[in-house]
């Protein structure tokens, strides 16, 4: 748990701000998980600190989220089609 908190602080994931008057702080919880090997032996223990998102209000507790996720196959397909169009021009 100490390692997770130090990673959060080092990566500047959170910004500590004053609590708004009349609002309660949003709760967090620890999620524990065991990472297993193929033979069902424990590889490592993982822990994450997560916010209880159901208590957040858009515009008050956060202003928006943005996360791009792409599979490698999608990127390869995109590159292949764009380079193919360029070769047709010549």
C-alpha cells in the first residue's frame, strides 16, 4: 500500500485541493488482487487505490476524463491504409 501511495505521489496523479463548503469528501477503497501463474501458484500480490466514482458529481468533483486506448492491430491497419493511399498517388 505504501508503494502504491508513493507511485501516486511521484506520478502526480492527484491534485490535493480544499474541500468545498457543504460537500463531503469522496471516499476511496483499496482493491487487492493476486496475480497467478499458469500452474495456479501466486506470482505477486497487487493493490490499487480506487475512488468511489458513484459519489462524484460532474462539474463539481471533476470536469472530464479522456483516455485513448488502441489495439496494436488497429494501429497497424491504420498505418497500412494510409501508406497504401500515398503509394497510389505516385
